[in-house]
C-alpha cells in the first residue's frame, strides 16, 4: 500500500512539472507576429448600437 502511495505522489509531481514545462514553452516559434499594416475599416458594420436599434 505504501508503494502505491509513493508511486501516486511521484506521478503527481511528474504530471505537474510536465504541465508547467508545456505552459512555459507553449506557442514559441509557431505563431507569426501580428502586423497592422492595412488601414482599419468597419466595412458594413452599423453606426448605432444593436440594442438601441431593437427599440
């Protein structure tokens, strides 16, 4: 029974350390940088609030 408890504690520690490692390295080198070269426009969005247009 003690061996099972020790194995469970080791499994929890390994799982937590793997989770921290993955969270620290997530997305590095995979996402391109965000560029804002094009002029922003609202295209065909309404000029009034949607909730005000309902009434």
